[in-house]
């Protein structure tokens, strides 16, 4: 994907519109081209505008962290030298009509250090402070109730909501054009729109501030009444959300304005109500399932498998999982749904995200096969409504016929084939209920899961129409495997602890399906000079007659999942699965490495992104 660091073409075009129309010390279009020789400590002047903002904190972001730094700090110069900026970043409080003047004395360097720092190389920031900052309006001064932060690209000296859009677009390296460029057509985004009497730009700016303050109030309510200081992570997430919803905000203004933008009642506009995650976790964004053999029945060597399903995990700006979309077959796992529910729907809160599950039904390949489906359309979905406590599964395939679940239509949208709902007690899920709708043998059947906890592994019981179907019962606590010999300790995947359990259901069970244990790697690794303790589930076994009974499968010993992770853990997310292999169950022991098995039924590859990266990609 091509990335640009400059303004998009539409915004850049708008930024140069109207040059030279005024002769004030600060040009109306807000760009700095006054020709001052910055070898002298001349003041750096501009304005802060929503309406004009008085008593807003304005600073030049010399150290690039987006926050005002009041203490002395060191900067690295292009000539290889370093210099101390005494007394912190240039800062001033705005005055009448939003005007500010920054003293640049701190940017003057000694001849030994190098040339003075040019303020035009750094972005301006302005913080509207509740209880301090006021907006000048036609009906008098209005106190700011919720804090927010505006910014502008280097060299731009009007700081407004519109320059903030342009700044985020540059900082986040978005592709040019798109809905935002079209929405701002004809607008000079760097201008003083009040002095220029541009009612349209002013209405857009006021609406954007309303959206930004709604963001802050819903996403960080404990900080809404104070001066807002955003970490780079927080600014990235809030900025992504602003860019994502700016076209909708502008459309709302256009619809309310008709032909007169001066009469838009901003307070009455219905704008997107968005809660933004202010942490930036890694989240699972995709799984590629390989569960088809070209010329024989399963199991086969891992290299003989071909892709049969692609899953995409979709998130809201709050970090909650909104939907899983499958091209092919989506396998349903009530224990994993229960674990996600206990995390409030926030995948990033799970140390290990989404234990694998697959369908081996030949119908999955029929749906996924590029020859049958060149457009790779979505065949199945899981959709999450967290407020209503409802999850809906829809399918247009016959992947689940062996489980008595058949589609109501060959296209999605005819209603849910399975609906999940849950109840909670003391803040934790107490029961998950799955009701099968649609047509098929299990229409009207109710499955119930009673989870023991939201931990990675826990006791659970699943019933079908109130009759026991399957259960897991942990036996005591985890047992440490003891010291490792030097050679074993060098392996990537080593069992250092085991948790014994009983798996009940699906009688008669295979005679070899004994001595079950969840196997873990609980070592401490050194990553980036940091000691990282991992808690990685490596292997576990289960029975699934419907999976074993798929037409192309020869399985009679039970199944096991073997999970692989990065050899060098990510310091912030050390327990994220990278690959998972489904094979026949076999009894193994402590201390043994876990390479890929020789013969497998399926392989699952995981992909992750930072939440902010995922949301940015959705804007493109």
C-alpha cells in the first residue's frame, strides 16, 4: 500500500487557495510566508479558532510528542549535534480574537551547536481548557466545558478544527482523496474563516469540535473536565476516529444548512456517537484455514493442505469485536464465545486470542473455491450486539448440516440460523444459550453452556435440550514439570506445566483417549532486554463426532490442537498464537518440543494488527 506523508491532493489544493488576499502580519490563509529571518528571535504569531478561542494554551511541538513540555529537553540536530531547549517548548496563552505570540528565544542556538531552529519546521498545538478557555461568539463569551486539542501542520499558524483534520491526515500518512477531500471541496482549510466570513467553513469547524468533545466525554469521561494532554497512542486513536467520521459530520452540517450555513444550529445536530479505545492493543484480524487435501482424504502432510476458509475479524473504534466474516466455513465454539463475553467483547484484553476451531466439511471448499467464487463473497457471519447481549450466526452454506444446522437461504440476510444470548452474575457470564433457528434437523434445539470462568481453560458443561452433551472438568491445579535440561531449554516450544482434565461426552470414547492434559510453556524469555514471562497453551485434546464424521476424514482416536507462537515473544503480547495444527490425539509428556505433526487435518494461520492500524486501514 502506497503511503504519503503530505496533505492529500484535494486538501493541498484547498490550502493554497486565496493566497495574497490580505496584507495583515498574519495572512488570512494561515500559512507562513512572511519572509522573516528567523536567525533573530522574532515572535511567531497566529490565531486559535473554533470561534476565536481566548486563554487557550498554544505551543510549538518541538520534541514531537504532541504534548506541552514545560521542562528543558534535548533535541538532536541535523548536523549531528544535540542542543538543550531551555525552559521547555515555546508556549503562550491566546488573547483577544484567538491571537497568540510565541517567544522563540529558546530556539536560538550557539554558533557551536548550529543554526537556530526554524519554527516553521514544527507543528502548532492548542489546548482548549475547561474553566479557562472561552470561545468568542456573536452572543458573548462561551466557557469551554470539555477539553480538546487542536493542531496544525508545520508552517501553518491558524490552528483550527480544519487544520486539525489536515494535521491528522499528514501524521497518519493517509492516502490522498476520498470522502474527506470531496466534503471539503472549495474550502481553504488553513484560513481564518471568521475574518474571511466563510460561514460554511465555520459551521464545519464548530460541528467537528462538537464531535471531538463528544469523543472525549464518552471515551475518557474522567478527563473531560480538565486540560487534555494526549499520549501519541491516544492522539492516534482519536485522530483516526475523527478522520473516519468527518465526512458524516460535514454531511450533517450540509443537510441542516440548506443554502444558509450561518443559521446552522450546531447543538441540535445529530452526529456520530463514538466511544474510542484509548489503548492500542494488538487484535486478531484474520485467520487463514487450510483444511483441504487436493488428492486424498484427511489427514495429510501439512504441506499438502490448501486454503479452504478465510476469516476476517471486524472491530469498532472502542476495540470490541463487531463481526466475524467467513469466506468458506466458520466453526462455532461456545467456550470461546463465553471467554470473549467475559472480556466484554474486547479481543485485545485476552492474552491468547480466539483458540482455533475449524470445519472439515467439503461444503466449505465449495464455498471458498475461487473457481466457484471469484469475488470471494462472505458466506457466513457472526455478528455481535454487546448492548443487547445477542450474537447471531448466519450461513448460506451446508457446512453445518452434520450438526443439524442448514441455511434458510442461499444468500445471507434471511435471518439468523443460530442466535446466542447470555446472562451474567457478579459481572461474569453465568450461562450462554444457543438457539438453532432456520431449517434442518436441529431447528428449535437449545444448547446451554455453563462456564466455570473466563480463563483460557476452565470447567464447562454444554447441554442439548437439557441433556448433557460434553463437559470439561479440571483435575486439581497446574503441575510444574520441573527443571529443564540445557538442550530442551533451547527448544522453541517446551512443555513446562500440565493441567490434567476429564472430557466427558460422546460415549463410547476411543480407548486411547486418556491421560488428558492442557500443556503449557511458562518459561521466562529475554526480549528487547526485557524479561517476559509467557503462559502459552501448547496442546489440548477433544472429541467432536461431527468433525470426525466429515465425508473426507478418517479419524477415530480423537483430536488435538497443537499451538505455535513466536520464538521471540512480543513484550506487550507474548501469548498470541501464530499457527495451529489439528491432528490425531496422542499422549505426550513434559519437556518435549512441539514441532508441526507429520500428518494433520487442518492448519490455521493467525494475523494481528494494532487496533489503530486496523481502523486506519478501514479508512483507506
